[in-house]
């Protein structure tokens, strides 16, 4: 049988995306290795009050990406499919596989937490074999999902080949 993996108590890896946003994370590998049940545990913190999002992209651009977007007023953290400019649609109920989600706004910060499977059907995988992952990040001017403006979006690359992994299994 396949075990359900859980996130470690603390997320020991951190990347400063820019001067406003930080991503803390842990990667828990599949157990057993062939089961494709590995998880990415994430906490995105942003020094702004508004919606925030983190996406996995084929090339660092919005189109074709899968984003995890937190909407504070709805108390929701969901996966969205990103198409061409201004095409942002929630994924189907069956594809809403995030766990351990939360959204909090406190002292001028917006903080989103989530657990996502590394590999999911019809989605870009989060690669842990040393290959480069392209991520996108955006944040809004309000809690209502809308255009982020040119200064509130960016892309970055991460290679998780040398990242410490945690092997907690429940």
C-alpha cells in the first residue's frame, strides 16, 4: 500500500523571491520510491495585503502554468490553470488535490501554506532529479483576484537536486 506522506514540522529551505516575498519549503520524496506520492510543502509569505500566487511554469511565463492562488476574502487556496494573458481559471474539483492549505493576513503580510503532490496527472511535475523548475509568482493589490500589474509578477528557477529532503511518513 502507498503511505500518505506528511510535511515536516518546520520548512528548513528558504528562497527570497524578491524584497517582498519569500518561499519556505520542504520536499518529501515518494515512499516507496516508485509510488509517485512525493510532496512539496510550501509557505509563501509576502509583505503585502492582497491575493498571492505561486505557479509551476513550462518556461517562466504565465501561459501553460499551473498556479496555487490564495484568496484571503474567500479563505481559499486553490489550483488554477493559467492560459494566455488574463486567462486564470480554477481547475476542476477532481484536480483540487492540495492539502494542508491556509491563508492568513497579519501585520501587513499575507501568508499562504499548502502541500502539493510532486507529480500529478496532466500537470507539470515539480522535478527533484536536478533538472531546473520554472516558477512564477504574483501578488495582487487587493484580496480580489485581478491583474497584478508589471511590478508584482516575476519568475525564478529552482533546482531541487541538492535540497535536503525529509522522509516523514504517516
